[in-house]
C-alpha cells in the first residue's frame, strides 16, 4: 500500500470547527503543526439528535474502547455534562454523513461531548463534513494533537492506527507533533505490548514513557507473555485505576524473573536433573519420575558418599590458602 502524506490532505482545511471557549470544553490550541490553517465553516454546523450519530474509526481516547475506565474519567464526563448544561456546548463535534444509512451520521471526533449530550437528552452541535476515511482519520489526529489530552499510551495506539491506515511516518509525526525519537518510543511500545494487554490496562494517563517502555522490555526479553500478563490483570479489581494496573503488572512480572545481574544460572545436564547456581548457593533437584527415575533413586542413596569423595579430592589438590 502506498503511504499517504500531508500533501494528500486537501480536504482537511474544512474539518476542524471551533467556536467559543469554556472551562471544561477546552478549545483546541493552534500551536500544533498545520492547525493554524484549519478553520471549519460555521455554516456547516448544525444541531443533531445524538441518537442519529454512530461511532466511526479508532476512538478519540483509549479509555473509550478498553475494558478499563478510571474514576477520573467518570468525574471528567460529569464535569463536561455540567459545563454543557450551564453554558451550552461551546465546541462542536465533527461528523460525516453515513455511507450506509440515509439520515444518519458518523462521529469523527468529540465522542465525550456526544456522550454528554446524549445523557443530557439534548441535541449536539456538530460540524458536518463530507470526508473520506483517510482525511477523517487525520482530522481526528489533528484535533487530538491540538487538545494535548492524550496519554503516552493513547498516543502510541493512535500513531499505530494512522500508520495502519496507510500514512507514512512523516505524517504521523506531524499530526501528533512528534520527533523521530518520540515516534520510535511509541512504536516500541505498540510493537511489543500485545493489544489485548494494553486494552486491559487502559490509558494510564499519569504514566509516561519509562513505565510503558519497562513493560515493553519485559515482553522483548520474553520475561512476560501475553497469557501471563492477562492472567495477572484478571486478578486485579475492575475498579483499579489504569495507572495502578500498569504499575502492579510490572511489579508482579518482575517478581517472576531473576533481577538483572543477579548471577543466577540454571542448567539441565541430563533429563530430570536441574542445577541452579547463584552468587550465594548451588542447589540441585532430581526428579524421581520419568526416564531417569532409577538414576534419581541411586543418587539418593549415594549422594552423601559422592560429595564426601569429591570434597576429599578437592582438598587434596587445594591448600587452605587457596580455598
């Protein structure tokens, strides 16, 4: 698939509509790349029944399509509802006409505003534009970049979605205002942390690159598998905030493996025999079942003499000064 670039975005100039300001509904800033020229037409803004609007494409915010929602998210929605109820909806959402059903629309961005209006039982102010999928996706990315309300993991997942839609890395960087290294950090996370695991953790709004990178490293080093991670997450309380879920997963996964540079080594010289060596001790375990069960029983009866004989041989060639 040929990669798309910002030069293909001729229709985006009419996709971002803004009017008024509000304390809870923050108007997108124009400091993000290319946003200065993105002014929506007020003539295309209308009031629509929220029940006529369907979701489309990747979610604006990760917490809207994961299994985890934090208390902060619920409080934020309540604050948004209060703001709209007291002062009206200041910032329109962006929709396009449904490609399959006459009279219906698809939400490009602004799902929290849409949800708030739906719960309040009022019509939602929407900027209606005719957009193809590629342009709609980029409009969503530009709006998110301007509002600067995405967590590190949300950015990582959104960058992945833009690339999966066929856009090149230069476009992803420009849409999300990223440096080359910044995009590399995001890609490392999405390429190594299974999507199902990320869904179960959630957006983790207070957790930045270091913690997510640490989790990615556990998967890279094969010290954690998706099955093990999902098992750990399944034991957590559903109401646990996503940041705590991430932290707990890392701690539990770290407990399961030796710490770096611990000096622990493990070998299996023959089937059923395991020798473990660390800085402080050497231990051996021998299974009394399986192909070498007879050897295990013989060793059980003779191990004391074997160790005594080995120690005698050792001391015979090593002086006390050398030990």
